[in-house]
């Protein structure tokens, strides 16, 4: 997932491991426009994207568990779901990077 983020990012991001989640860092500062909360069977991806309602609709149409939060969309991804919906997940991460770098 970090590789997908760095494809789009102008400044390469690194994983920043915290107690309850894995965030991003540019080497100096935390940049948590995308966060990961790994579990044993799946990972929750929290991404700040514009137009949350349309993203929720896209993921619901794909049959993935999704929740709209204040400024983020949370998607639950298992390894099988990732391989099936990689294009949609890539689009989400690239959109989050574009929105962050504005």
C-alpha cells in the first residue's frame, strides 16, 4: 500500500508505526492523510478524500465494508478483497495523495 501512495506522492512517504495505527511520515513530520489499522484478518484504511459520499457509494457497490467518518472514509480490506478491488483501492489512495498535496 505504501508503494501505491509513493507512486503519486511528490515527497516519498514512510510508514510511521504507532501503538494503535500506522500513519505516514515524510521523514520529518507526520502526514496522516492515510492511516492503516491492521488486524489479524484485515486492515482498515482511513483516507482523507473529497466528496466522501461518492466514495462510500463506490465501495458499497463493490461490496466492501465502508464507513464515512468526519473527514475520512474507512474501508475494511482483506487480502482477497485487495486482489479483487486493487484498482478501486489504488484510486482511493491516489486521490488522498492529490488532495493532501494541494
